[in-house]
């Protein structure tokens, strides 16, 4: 098993950790005793402390004030609560940016971003790095042996607000990164970026800048932009590495983590390349209301579990109720607090934590919910928290169990996300993550479990792999997918896939480029649809956003679905009778191509899964209504909807190993041992 929290000798194990960010520096000291008492009532086992406390710990360059933090750690330890201690480097104190304004980031318009928010620092700033590592070294030296210390928490949400920087220092660091990437060969860089276009040839490394704002109607070099995306992710990762190195040098027995943001449209960090840097993969997740909100939570939790390699991971932050940063911030409905937490648990999270413990009375996040709201413990929110703490305590035996791999997977690729949505492409309606989520949702609709795995992960063991909008496909990735199919695997890929190589160069010879031969089809020209335009297919489904006139170039290719020529899109008639979905058999495997964005992918996916011999683990009556997630020895059933599901009346008892004849309420979750015995009640 991977490293987990360092435990005080004699501490209960195993258990599901439960807690929150704790910010006692926001409150008068007398509140702390009440906090500890309420934490014990709620079943809190771990608190993340000190995330934004740098200014309180070091109020001036030559003054340190640790007394308050000493007291807090002692109180938490005496209360039996473990501490995930932050390095406090997330936001620099006023004295640092006042004396060194050069640490402040610069945006793409060349404007220096001011302090007053958070994360107002440049990832490549040597001045910031020096002061941050001094703080880390001081914290490690003071608290490394404290009995409450269970883990180190590096910074906070790295890249949330400072993923990009266009300062002179960042440009110098970008040039250094490029020299390493291209082996010091400037001609190789020019070839990779295609700089003969628009007279962009670089004759000297010092001519290279970050992709700043350019005149309206133009766009920075696509190869430069893709490399800059990679550089920005790597620069933040290098800062993570620097802090981790100090912590491992001084406290090698204390595990280290940092909170990723695997959620919604947070895309600046390639977390697949970050996961190996830390001992415990952790993430923050906040629900954005909408028709796909429940499934997006499951998708993100699933991906996080696979970034963790199937080992338990840490849900570092989510919300007990409303957040404060959406246009309209609604509270969670009855059952949602439990369902959201337990869905993360189902996908492998052995620590369920919130932002934050006590709702702030001042500051920019005072309207963000917490475990103890403004209303105090006599509130629905706190009663939900206490009930959830008890439920997690009852599920202690689940802790440490690994996720059970599925037979199918959805491939997720950060470089494809970056490149697929660049400007100057056939349509600005393209949304990479929406396409990936759409296919994941189709698996939920047909009752088949699917893992969400990062591109480059081992495909052995999977029978079906969906690679939606895999836009960036170099020779190695193309060979990997071909080998998967040759070995009997079934690949499903979609429109806007295989289009460019790792340098964002179009793969010549027709689309889908690098995957053309494997799929046995060829597309001469894309046919994106105007906003709101639709086409109909001969299986009765409706598609939008994108279409393609597909030619078959391999006689073995089967046409599964054709365009009918009908629909609201002006170009629908031009597609009459042309292939929309194809399948090329390859030995016992196959390679399928979906040339349009189908609104309801479930029926098509069911057809493709049937051909691959992959059947649902849920009975047909439950498919689409209930999500099944498995950990070793346990099955989680998550009600995807608001209406109750009568499991017995749907004939689920035998199929689910003797599930009790009870009702799964709307937004409810139940947990079954593999022997069929329920390990958690039917509370929502």
C-alpha cells in the first residue's frame, strides 16, 4: 500500500479520515476550545492547518510568531485530531511583495497583477522561491517531531490563480525550458513551431517570448502556445518539487501531499505528470450546478482515483453546502452532502474533508459554507456533518481497500485538452472535457463501470477504451493504441482526434490523421455545425456541434450509423447517406470512429459494448438510475436521481448478491460488502 497519514502510536486504524481546513488565526483564542469539542462531536479525525497563515507566522522578514500555532497543534493533539500541516506558502505576506514587487505575476497583456487576493506570486521567481523554502525549512524544523503531525500539505491549489506568468523572469525560464526540451537546437524548435509561417523564424534564443496578447484577429503560434502550456504546468510542478525536497530531507517519515483541482474546467495543470511527486494524491472538488453535475463529480473522483494508481487518495476540499464564487450559490439539497462525500469514498477517497471547519466572519469567502456555519451547531448543516461523521466511522472497514478496475476506460489527455480548444480551429464550440464527460455519462446510462485514466496509462486489462477527442497523437501514442487493438482490445475514438502531432502540426494525408490507418477511414474536410444546428442519424439519435463526410478506405470497415440528411443544420442534406459511425474489425479487436457529437450516446455505446462482449454489472432495470462503484470487498450504489429507487421491486435482490429489499432514496448511497450485507444504512 502507498504511504498514508503518519499516525500517533495507538491511534485507531483503519478508519476513514474526516475533517476540514481549520483556520483558527481568523478567530479569538477562546473559540479554539469550543472548536475541539465540536470536532469531537462531529467525528473529525484530521484538520488541515495553516494554509494561509504566512503573514501570521512571519509578520516581518526578521520576526517569527509561532506561539499561536504551537497552541493549536497541542490542542488538536490533545483532542485526538491529526494535523495535515500546510507549508503556508500559498500566498506571500504583504511585506514580501512590498519589498519585492518582482514576485508578482504578469498577465498576457503585460499588466502586473497586484496583491490583495491570493497566490500573488510567480512560480519561476527565485526571490519567492528563496523565501518560501526558508519558511518550509523553518516549519519542518519546528514541527517535524510534533505528535499531531500526520502529513505535510504543500502550498494550496497550485496554479489556481497563477497558472500563467508572462514576466521577464518567466520568459527567461521559458527559454531555459525550451533549450532543454529541444536539446539546445534552435533549428529544432523552429521546425517544431513551424516558424516559417507569418515570418516567425527565431535566429536567437533571446528573441523568444511567452505567447502574449497579439493584435485582434490573429493568434499566437499554436506550437508555441502548446509548449507554453506544458511549461506552465512544469513550472508549478518544479515549485512543488522544491518544497517536497526540503520536507523529505528534514522529515523523511512524514508523508507529503498537495491538493490538485481535478474538477470542471480547471485545466492548466497536467496532473498525470504531477502524481508521482507526492506520497498521497489529494484533490479539491466543487460541484457546479447543471444537468451533468452529479456525473461530473463521479468523473472527477474516478480520474483522481486513477491518478492515484488505484490506491486510496484524499478529498482535501469540497463544500458542505453553498459556495460563494458562482453566479448564484444555492445550498445543497437534502441528501446531497452525504451523496457527494460517499461518491468520492466509493472511488477511493479514504479522507473526506471540507473547506472549511468554521465559516468565516470576514474576508472574501465569508459566504462560503463550512462544517460549522454562521448559524452555529444548531443548524441543518452541522447536523448533516455529525451524521456523516458517524456514517464514515461505521464504514471504517472500507479504508485501505483498492478500487476494483473496470473492464472499460475513458482516456483523458491534458495536452489534447489544451490544443483542441485553441483559437483558429474549425469551431469555437468544441469543449474537450464535455466530450469526455459525455462518454463517461453514457457508461453510467448503460450500467457499465468505466475507469477514467490518464493518457499513457497501461491499457492492459481493459477490453474497451474510449479515447474521446484525442486531438494530440504523436507516433508513440498511435503505436500504443494500435497495439491495444492488435492485442484484441476495442478502441472507440471520436471527431477531432488524431489531428495534430505533439508539436501541434497537422498530420497530413487526411483526417483523423495519426489514427486514419487504424480506423480505416479518411476525412478530407471537417463540417462543423453552426450554433444550435443539429443533424439526425439513422439510428434515431440527434447530433450537434460537429460532423464529417467520412470515406471508407479499408474494405473491412463496417458502417454502424449513417447521416440521414435531416436536421436543423443547413449542411445536413450534404451528409445524406454518409457514414457517421464506423467499426473496423482487427482480429478479435476493433477500432470504431464516431464522427459527430451525439447527444445521447448510450444506445450507440451499448451496441459497441455488445460487440466487444462487455456486459453491465447492474441489472437492466437499475442501469442509468444507479451508479455502481467497486472497491475490494465492497459495492457502492449511488442513486443518480432525485426519485427513490425500489431495489427489490426491480428484481435487484439476486443480481446484487442478496441486497436487502429496501428503497434507495433520491440522492441516496448504500454500501454493500461482497457477501451482500449492507455496511451502511439507507440515509440520504
